[in-house]
C-alpha cells in the first residue's frame, strides 16, 4: 500500500475499533472523517480530502452519507470498503456507479464466519427440498437494535431462497403470533429475539420429520467485523474497478451462496 487506509466514521463504535485494528495490523492509518475529532488520528474536512490521501477508505457511517461518499471516492479513484447498512435503492445505484471507476467491497456483515454460513446456506437449501425440510432462521441482538429481522438474517433467507430457486418475498413468514394455522410448505420462517448486549447470533435450522440440522454463528465482539473489513481493504490493492462482496475477498464465490 503506497498511502494507506482512511476511515469514514472514525469516531463511531466501528470506526474506533477499525483505527485500533489498522494500527495493530501494522498498516498505515492515514486518518479519517467524522463529525468530531477522535484520539490522535488525523481528521480530514470531508471525503474528497480523505480520498485524495488514501489508497482505500473503510466506511462505517450512515446511509445518508453514502451517495456523497460514492461520488467523492469515484472522482479520486480511491477504493471503498463499505460496511454501512440501511441503504436505499438510490444509494445502491450510487454504489454501482462508483464501482465503474473504483473497486468497492460492500457487505452487511464482514465476519468471515457469517459469510461461510451464507455460502453453506445456499448449498444446504439446494440439497434439502423445501417441502420436506422446513427452513427457519432465528436471530438475537442487543436491546438497542431497531430493525428486525437483521440484515444478516435476511441475507441467510435470501441464500436459502436462491438455493431453492424461489423468491424470498413469496415464501417469507416473519413474527408468527396468534392463530396462524399450520406452517406452509416451502416457507422460510424468521424469528427475532432482542435483549442485553448480544452482538449478533444467527441460527439456520432445517427441520424434517426424522432429523434437524442447525448451523449457528455467534459474534461475541464487534472486532470481528473490523478485522474482516481490514482484510477486505488489503484485498482491494491492485484490484480492477467493480462491485465485490466479502465472498470475493474470502475466495468463496461459486460456493453456492
Ligand atoms: P456509530 O453511530 O457508532 O458510528 C457511526 C459514525 O459515523 C458516527 O461517529 C457518526 O458521527 C459518523 N457519521 C455519520 N454520518 C457521517 C458523515 N456524513 N460523515 C462522516 N461521519 C459520519 O455506528 P456503528 O455501530 O459504528 O455502525 C456504523 C454503520 O456500520 C451502521 O450502518 C451499522 O449498521 C454498520 N455496521 C456494519 C457492520 C458490517 O459488518 N457490515 C458491522 C457493524 C455495523
């Protein structure tokens, strides 16, 4: 890396961890942008200034910042590792536009373990027919989380649906309550638990008459997302423009997800 890594949202929960992990990995930390300064990191006035000084910017900010960041990074020719979630369709279009000019790695979850489970989910679903193996996804997160099911749970549901060649929207069953009637064949069910400080737990279950298969991922520490994002940042070095996922970084494309 010639210049180094910049962090957008460097004062946030993820941004502070990222700064620590970049330094711990012995990589050059150029600095960051945020609404307020943090620690000893060099602060830049805006994304254009940060992008001009970095090889790659790791971005964990807010969806409202995404379109502006996309334009600034594309203009500077600087790679982008995008962890921010909750993007609108217009934001996604802005990401696609930027990916014509620079390498963009975008993932709703940068944990290597979750991405492996996502790859497995598609392969399992393709092998286990929906009329015999009921797919259920259970997730638990801390009490502050405002959306349900989590983006990762929906990603698991999408992987199962893709593996079965169906649209998730047509088979999704969320938050059962009251007299729901029997479970529909081929449905993909979601249940969300909330409490305490749980960083993120996801279990994918395939339940048949004679057997159950369950795959669980538990994140105990947000640091796992930070180290995954830094791995993605290193991977962008010398990469041609395009829109990439964590699966590409981990060499798991074509693994059935
Ligand atoms: P946070 O609120 O603690 O931090 C966000 C930081 O971004 C704040 O310091 C805020 O001031 C700053 N910010 C917001 N808009 C900005 C802008 N326009 N310019 C510069 N700085 C700006 O939140 P967090 O927990 O660190 O999460 C940040 C984002 O990352 C969220 O969208 C969250 O869902 C996502 N996230 C993704 C993953 C993943 O693996 N992909 C993991 C954790 C969190």
